[in-house]
């Protein structure tokens, strides 16, 4: 099941307000689906090349945890 097929995510601002804009929610769904596809492809490549699946997942988790935004949070 993909992110887009699961229960819709209610996006919130840092202040806790619901992001109700249809276009913003559409972009978020599309972005997550693109990320899911890229991650799936990379996982499949890693396994096909003989890498340990759990190690790949750990590296991917670290990569995501290390991301920083270039923008200040919007209220």
C-alpha cells in the first residue's frame, strides 16, 4: 500500500493549523509518492546488488533524519 492509498494525512502548520489548501495537499501527496518510488527503486537496487536490506533501511533513515530545511518555519 502506498502513502497515497493510505488514510489521507492532515498536514499542519508549526502553529497547529490545518493546511486546507487543495493544491498544497496535492503537491504533498505527489512529493511523497515520488519519494516512495525513488526509495523503493534504491532498495530494490541495493538488494539486487547483494546489500543487506536492513542496513539499507538504516542508512535511509539516517539520511532522512539528517535533512535540514533552508527555510524558516511559516506560522
